């Protein structure tokens, strides 16, 4: 499957092809998905390879959250307020922030966003 950016994200411009791993993480992370599938061709996958891909995706998910949270506190707080991030990902970001950097501004931004979610 191929994915295409439908809004600017992660250095990709609208219309750019996005790597599968990043696209799948973003599709799970954001409520308003910034990518779309452009090729739905089913390719048979060997079982052993499938296990490797799943492990890589799990590692990428954590590293994507780490990359998100490792930016400047002002940038992270602003991004948390503006981005449409799923509740589960916000909770994970809060957990990472509290256990690692513990920046009050970022923690407050995440808590504020979580408090305002209606679902």
C-alpha cells in the first residue's frame, strides 16, 4: 500500500508519498488523518516478515511519540493545542512527559486538551 500526505506533516508536503510506517502511525495518532491510501493492492506477506513489520511499527510508534515530545516545550505545548490527537495518544504523551522531562507547560497543555475532549 502507498500513502499520500493530504496536509503538511513531518516534512512532507501535500501530495508527497509518505512511508507506510509513518502513515500508519499518523492514521492511528490523529483524529483528522493527515494521509490517505493511494494504492490498495493486496500483496501476500510471508508470516515471518509480518511479525518483523509489526515489531518495527510498534518501535516506530514509541519513537514517533518520543520525537513529538522531545521538541522545545513551547513547540510541544502549541502542537498539543492545535493538533487533533487521539485521547489514547495524549495519555501516552502525558505519561512520557511526566516520566522524562516533566515540563509543567507541556503537562498543563496535555491535561487541558484531555479535559476538553468530549468522547
